[in-house]
């Protein structure tokens, strides 16, 4: 594996668009070296690749890009593993609490749906029991349809 990567290399490896990678760069998550005329070519290091991988992992966990950046930047600080892990755990605790709250809301919605379904089924059974199905119902005579006058198409616009 090479020690540098082009934007296309990372895009293919992580199944991203080059635009997404540039967006992460704009947010400060990636810091490629600029080469070529006017610095138009981006050269990503192993560090950038790792930061991209961590960013995508954080997104899969449901973290915001700001939260991902905070965590990743903690790892760029001097090697104080305790501080890094404490920060990471705090972010995960907050995120977990938010997800658990959302799950509780969803469970309450599901419970309410179940109640409405039971009530609707009970009403349907009651309605079917009181409506005779084997006696033909008398049909009201159909009203004669009024004929519509033909509409003339004109080119005049009012």
C-alpha cells in the first residue's frame, strides 16, 4: 500500500464522491498536501486516510461531523489516552441518551398505533356483525344523466 493517496484513490476505497471528500476537507477533517501547478492536486497521507475512516465510522454511529471532528482532533493532541477516552465516552454517552430517547418516542408511537388498530378491528367486527351480508340491498334508481353541451374550441383568449 502506498503512503500517499489521490482524491480518486480515497473516493474508490471508501465509495465516496470526490465532492464529499472535498467537503470533509473544507470542514477541516482532512488536510491534504497541495502539489502541482497552483496547488491544484491533493495528496492525502496515511493520517488523512485514517481521519477519513474515523469520520465515516462516526457517521455510521450517528454522530455529527462536528462531534466526529472533536473526537478526531483529540487523538491528534499529545498522547494522553485517558483524556482521549474520557472525551470519546462523553460524546458516546450523550449520543446514546439521544438515541434511547428517540427509541422511547418510537415505542410510544408504536404502542399508540397498536391501540388504534385493535379499536378499528373491533369496530369492523361489530359493523360486519350488524350489517346483513346475505340480503340484497335495494338499489336506488339512477338519475338520468344530463347531456353536456359540446364545448367549442376557440383560439380567442380572454
